[in-house]
C-alpha cells in the first residue's frame, strides 16, 4: 500500500526506516555498516535521482576551516604516496585514486540527497535535522586543494567563475598556483584589490516585543528611537487595542523597506510618521549634510545652481564604454599599446592628450584628431583608450549644466519630436554621443518610471565625424543607430538663397539639434580659419533652438581659443540689446553694408553677453595667470591606468574651458531674464527670502523687483576661500566683471553655510555683505605677432642677404695693402650700421641686457707662446742674413 502524499516511498517500510535513523547513534551505526566513507554506495530499491551535481557543489563558498582535520589526514596519505619512486604506473594509479576519491565525495552527496528527499516526502525534516550531516562541509574544495582538480574542465570552470565575479581585480590567496597560472594565461596579470574599510561593530539596538496571545512573545522591528514615532507611541496605545493581541495578523518586515516598515508600525500603533528635515538630499542623490553642522540645510536656490553631475567623482559607463573598449584592446599587447600612446601623446603622463600638462612642458593641442584621414589600427585603439575617458568626463557635466539652465522641457521636447533629437559629435570620435545618451537615459527614466527595465530608449539620430576607416570601425562597435561622416559639409561658402545667376532653390542642408565639438579650435593655427570653422558649425545648427557646445583643454591657450570663438559669435551671430547688426567686411556692391544678427543666447557658463573680463585683448597672451576653466574628477578605466603606469591613484581631474550657445531662441526676451549691473546688484542683495517656485511669478507681477532666474546669477570661477567666520567667493558677475564677495556668519546663517559648501562652477544666489574688484593677471599680448612678426622676419632676412653680398664684394676688391685696409674700414663701418639697424628692428632689444659681461680671453698655453717666439726669432735671422748677402 502506498502513501497518499508520495508515490515513491511505501508506507510499510517508511516507519522502520525512520526508526532506524531516529537517533545519531543509529545513524552512525548505519554509516559504518554501509561504509559510506570508504566504499562506493550500492544503489538500493529506494534510490532517487539527486538534484545536486558535482559542478553545483563546487560553486559553493569554501569552508576549509571547518574541515581542517579531515584535510590533514588526507594530506598525510597523499604525501606519503607522492614520496614513492616515480614511474609510469604511479601516474595511472594516482589518477585512479583521485577519480575514486571524487567518486566517494559524489556518492556522499548523493546519499545525503536521498535522505533529504525522503525526509521531505515524509515531512520529517524539522523532526530530524541532524540527519543532514554534511550541509556545512565543502568536500570538493577541500579535496581539490590537496590532490588538484578532477579534470581540466573543472579547473577552467573555476577560473572563469572567479573572473566573472571579481573582473580585473583579484583578492590575495584566492587561487592556487595552478589556477593562477591558468588565470594569467587567459586574462593576463590581475590587479590587486583594495582592502575594504574596517567597519566597527555598532551596539545592538533595543528590541520591542508583543504578546502573541498564546503566552509567547513576538519581536517587532521599530524605527530609530529619535524619530517622532516613539514620541507618539504612549498616548496612542489605547487607540489601537485590536492590534495588540491579534495573533492572526503576521507581517513580513524583512521584505519591506525602511519607510514602509516605519509606516506599518505607526499605523499599528495608531500614530503617524513625521519625516525629518535632515533627511533631504541634493538633486544629485548625495547629501550635502555636514555631520557636525546642526544648522539649516542647503537652500533650494543653492541646489538649483550646482555645477555637478550628481557626485564629485565620475565613473565611466561599464556596459557602453569600459567593457567593449577592453574587449577591443585585447587584440594588442599592453606593451605595444602603451608605447604607441606614449609616442602619440608626449610620454608616460600623456601631456598631449586631454590631461593638463605640467608647467615645464609647452602647451600643445591634442595630437590625434578624429577627423584625420590617416590613422593606423593601433592608433585608433590609442584614441579609444586615452582620449575617450577624458572627453566623456568633460562633456557630461556640460550637458547636465545645459539641461539645468534650459529646463527639462527643452530636453523632453527633443525626445518627443518625430525621429528624436539629432546630435552631431565633431572631434570626440563618439565619446560625446556616449555622454549625451547617458543624459537621455536619466531624463527618460524620469519621464517613464514604470517602463520595463529593458525597454528601448529613443536616442534619436546620432552623427559622428570620423575621418579614418580604422576609427570608424571601432566607434561603430560602441554606438548603435549612428551615422559616420568622413568630413564636415562646408556651408559657409555655399549660397543659402537664390541668386541672379542661379535661380534654383538652395540645396537642402543638414541641421542638428545639438552639436558637440570638443578640441577642434585650438589645433587650427590661423585666426580666420578658426572663425570659418565656428561659423560652419553655426550653420549646421537647427535655427529653432539648436545648441552648440565648444570645448577645449583647461589651459591658457585653450581658454583663448574658446574666448575668441565666443567673441566672434557675439559680434556676428547673436543680437544683444544695443548690438543688433555688424558692418560687412567685404564691402561688395551686391551686399549690404550692415548685416543683421540673428536670435540666440549664451547658455553656459557665462551669465553675461558683454565682453569677457578675462579676454580683454584678442590674441595670444604672454604670462597669463587667470583664465576661465572648470574641472571634473573621474575614475580611470583599468586599461588607461595600465597605459599611464599609475600605481598611486586611479583618478584624474579633467580641466576644460567651454561655451554653450543656443541659436534662434533668446530667453532674455521670452522669460524676462535681466543681465548687467541691475542683475548683479540684485544678486548681491540675495534671493534668500524669495521662494524658488513662486519667486519668478511674484517678481514679474510686482514689476519693481528684478525677476529671478539662474541665468541672472554670478558664477564661481574658483573654489571658495574658507576662513574663520567668513567665506570669500570669486565670481564672474552678470555685469561682465570679476569680483570678490565676502559672506560672513553675521550676514546670514543660511548664506554662510551654503557659501562654505559651494563648489567651483556653482551659481550663487544668496548675496554677500561686501564686495570688491578682484585683481586678475591677464598678462600682455605681443602686438607684433602674426603679420607684423612675419614682416619683421622678412626684413631681417633681406638685411642678412645684403650683408653677404657686401662681404663677397669686399673679398673681390683691390689687392693692394692700402686697398685692403680701406676695404676693412668700410666693412667694419657697414657691419656697425647693420647692427644698429637690426637693433632698431628687434622688438626684444629693449628687454636684453644693456651692459654685457666682458668675454673671457682664451688662455694660450706657455709652450705655444715659446714656439711663436722661436718662429719670430728664426724669421728675423733669416731676413738679416738675406739682407747681408745682398750688400
């Protein structure tokens, strides 16, 4: 007769089987009888197929410390066996013994599975828990550590699992010597893993129990004792008596979040959870709370003006950049890739890449251009490994800042438009597109929080400029649905309307909603070529709200390139109050003398459309100390860390200068943004008492106060200076001036706290107590540069040629002594006149030393002097003898 609950275990023998294993002594006697530890178990009539395999067993965590005694005994046996004389038969015997040993272990687990399954069939697992005797033993790992792996497949499987778990890093003593050799063969040398910080044990919290109605107690998880829930416990106990002794209501608190758990307990006690004001976080998800500061939290306007991506340190996206680039770089050895990168970018520190070079190295733009048509395979790998992280870390905070200043509506309108946003990456090789897609992912998650996790994201149409086939093939593996252009279309020299000679409509042009152009201006030498390049990028923008982002290295020369482009855009392309047209430099009969500017505005970082206070004189400045730039720290990928050979730190600060301009839309007209001295005075007074959500409407309704907008605030151009009792902020104001504002504790507790928490690049809205102009060191510009410098070189060359001709003529003149003496005097006089003329033409002559050090006379050896005296004496004697013979 069979049991009702199971068709595999008969009722007649189940009771006897249970009685047989009812005690540990009976179990051990049965084990000794069947010889589970020394012989292979014979199958019986109650055999069940096990669900546990040897491979699954090997994947469990190692517990060697618990089986130390068993491993020592087996170690002694195999040690004595290994000391025997080696022979061919010994290898076969060793393999057979190893196979038998693993077979014994597998049968042990098989027998245990049979017991467990039988107990589950009879529902006796809780009554006889001691029957599961090897639950905490990992026999496979213990045996493997002594005799080695059962097969090469098991060895490879373990190394692969360790690689998938720890990636490029590896804890110490994780693998044996044999496993480590295979690891290095497959994946190379692993990186050392940093030790985790030691976490101190916290004291156990108080526990709360309630009666279960049967005389027992049930523990209740409670929130922190300092919250308002505990305060409301005692007066509200009488309000919920039905929950006190209800044994039928059971809540699983382990699967609930902290907030749900607190709300559940509060409802049970008849109270309500009061949220604490100290638990607020900033927009980036990182709390700006100082544990020692008991004052107010950050003001909403301070949070709105933050220049941050959400955290101070930026990580490269693993799935879209680090992982695929690492896979592509595995085709070349690390040595060859490192040598190529050092050759291209100026040495181990890569000063000619996106990194900022030290002061002893002359400034140089990036030596590898995404638009160049000749690039080898390994050079394209170096582009991905060295330039991608820096470009990504520079572009991402700029895109986040543009999205903040233009609002979420601007980005959501681009996502909702037909075909999605159209983005062009010029100079980044695709790194700018990766940064743009990260911003789209974040915005899309806010737009549709309930979407499936793997639903497609409307990235739109992306276009990347890649001149070489090698770089294009590699960038295409990182970017899907992307178009690659070998060169930019030239729309500057193409007609945009019908002419008298050609009445056909103009050809259709490509237009983009966002153009990201990193490191494309500085490599251009001539200024007029730079202006043509910027004007061409402007012509590619969508005239109805397109955004152009220009980016260069955070160096004096990079800033001057960006400032020159900004000045050209303000002079020719963007209309401002008082400057709506400019004079046409061509002065052709068919063109008008004055050309009207279009609509547009600077989005970031400038909050003024006046002349840049740090770029007062165009051109290359000498001895410049102050310039506008920003910084973003990022974690280097492992491959970039190996190329640099860095062992002390794995992070880097990307410094950059940028400007973001919008075409066709002027928020100063649509939103009533006020800039200039009026906005500066209003920002100095502060907007601390103006609510962020209602301040804009109230200001406009009043008509008297200056309307608040983030684009009317000054921006920090340097980190704040924190002193005892006050903080000093160096700001670029909406009036186009560099000023130093002081915020003491006596001015405002909120402003003082936020000033100390402010960072480089933030907008400041809480005012100050005092301000003063800041002295900035802009150096000086060489007026005799470019064309004048070329003319000066031509004049010097012509004078040198004239001098050579005069020397030739002097050499062929009269041969008499008087003629030679006269020629020498004329030559000396001509040389003196030439030196005077060259001195007048030399612009740096005034900077040279007036009094030169006297040149040291060469010391003639004594023996040379004696030889000269002897020669003179002999010559004199010879002359005397010749004269006497003639007489």
